[in-house]
């Protein structure tokens, strides 16, 4: 069996096919940063084990998903333009899915955890420095 890299399915990247599209290097970097930020949140809130990766690029109907076995998938790029989504929006989605590790619904307990985790992310520099990220990834809007 050939070695696989479940952390980085590069077939999902569509390097520069479209104007502003994500290069493979940027894609790799973005996945890495989101993974690092997810790990910080998970550690802070003592979440159960999970496995984070990018979602399929054709999963247009959702921003993210959390499976019962702890797999989390988040869409990185805009469905139409191929540009990376705003990092703050990506973090929001990651936190949304992380909260499902505790509550597999959108009930009050899930919502309370989600809001608490998001507030923690926004409170300090509790995620990877955005300025550095922006120079490589962010679209100029
Ligand atoms: Zn949800």
C-alpha cells in the first residue's frame, strides 16, 4: 500500500487554476495553521480526541462537518472563486465543529460551549498570528 498523508490531501488543492487561487504551498500552510489553532482550543477546553483535515472541495453545501468518530473536515476555499476563505471565518467553523466533539447537536449546551470557545479565541492572540498569515494567504479585501 502506498504511503498516504491523511493530513494533507493535496488532490483537494487546485493550485492557481483560478485568479487568486490557492497555491499548494499556501494550502499546506493554511491546513497546518488551522490544525495548530484547533489543537490550542482542544487543549484549553480538554476536548476529546479528533482528527482535523480539509474537506473535499466539492462539498459546497457546508463549511464544515464533525463525524461521530471525531473526524472534522473544514472547507478552506470559496466554492466559486477558489480563494481561501477569511481566516477568522475558518476559525469560526473549526470552533463550531470542535464544539460538536462534546455535543453532537446545536442545543443550548453546544451553543454555550461554542460561544465560550470562540470568545477565548478572540480574547487574546489565542490563535496563530494573523498578520503573518495575511501576507501569504489573505485576499486583499
Ligand atoms: Zn454544527
